[in-house]
C-alpha cells in the first residue's frame, strides 16, 4: 500500500516538473537566443520545481513524523501513568487489607485461580465464576456497611462464624426456629445441627465459652425426652445450657424475643421466621449478620437479662435419664 503511494507521488512530481519545464520554455527565449541555452534554462527551472516539490514533501513527512512521535509519546505516558496507577491502587488495597487483619495471600490466591480459567472454557463456567466473585463482593460490602442479609435459611455463615469465633458464643434457641416440624429440636438432630454442634465442641477446645438458652414451655420439660436429650447433648460438649420459661421473659423483651446468636460480642447472627401455612411450623425467611455497635450493645444487654432469668439445666431437668441418641434421630425421621 505504501509502495504504490510512493510510486504515484514520484510520477506526479515528474509530470508536474515536465509540464512546468515545457511551460517555461517559451520564456527562456527572452533570455537566450540560442536553443541549447533555452533548453538548459528550462531544465534548470524544471529541476528547481522538482527540488521544491521534494522539499515540500519532505517537510510534510517530517511534520507527520513529529505528530506521530508526539502522539506515541502521549500514549506511552498515559500507559505508564495507568500502569503506575494500577500498581499504586493494588499496593494501597493490599496495605488496607493487611491493616484490617486480612491475609493478602488469600486475595492473591483468588486472583490467581480466577486467572487460570481458560478462555476456551464454556461460557457458563466463566459466567458462574463471575457471579460467585460478585456475590463475595456484595457480602464484603455488607460487612463494611455492618449488615448482611441472606434470603432464607443459611448454613455456611453459621458454620463459618463458629469456626472463626475467638472468645464467646451467646445463643438463644426458640421453638419456631429449632423445630422443622411439630417435634421439638429437629434442627439439632439434622445434619446441619450436628455439624454445628461438632464445631461448637471444637470451639470450646480452643477456649471459647458458649452459653445457650432454650425458650420452652415449663409443663412440657419433664415429659419431653427430645428436649432433655438435646440439652444434655450440648451440656456434654461443654455448652452452658439454661431453660427460659415464657413467664420469666424480661418485660422489656417480652413480645419482641427472636432467635439470635452473639459471636464474640461483636456480631449478631439473627433469623426471622414467617408462617407459610397456618397448621405448618414457620419457615426461616431471612438470615442477618448485624455489626452495628449500638445494636450489638442492645443485644448484649438483652442476653444478660435473658440469661439471668433462665433456669440452669440441672435444676430445670432434675430427673433426666440419658436415652439412645440413634433412636432419637430415627424417630425424628432425619438422616444420621
């Protein structure tokens, strides 16, 4: 493409030079009377015209090269600035993550694994990976905003918090949350409940102090083997268990009591329930993680009053006789 343009430019210059040389030939007759002088003068004029064309073309090319150099220099400067900006941003974000107590190696691993997804991977794989990264981003933003909402019943948040807790777990257990049907405590006999109990046992071995208050009907305590078994299952792993009777609920909390768990007195794990059908047990509608200091302080005060109003386990169930947990789980219709 460039070669053809150069050839056309040379031909154009030759044609212009020839034409101007021929046009100037009659005027040379006024300067020279002999033909050789006239031809030589016309040739010199044509050469001069050709030289001027080359000089003009050279100037244009030089100006074009200068413009291109300036443009390239600007692009290079912007590229370098953008590169340094990205480096500075990444360095700042890593520094902020470290100051927040996070391990930056985890963030690096996330990016490394994301980068390993092949460009030839099915669109579903990359779209799903992007969706999970976005979900994690929304979760982290919720922690920054001091409130995370999960629609429906959660599993991993509860288990993850139990794995990470350092000092204390203060929990309430209400019948509408613990009962998956009309039988008390089916949550604790389910796969999730048993995993949760195992993780609490591990936390206690790490030095975590765990307290749990069950809200129960006093008339059903002695005659409810499920409740007795579940309470003692927890007591055996080191959980401090108490029973709270509805009549003993502190006045300021009565009518507003809901299921919540305080982790290290800095985070409240809460669930809200809703009745789908009148004759069916309520379903968990929302799960919340709340970190607002003022709200956490309220929950701490609530739990202090709830704990003080509850009855210690030995006094609440004095005639308990351990039963067969395997039979208890089978009777509940749940998987071992």
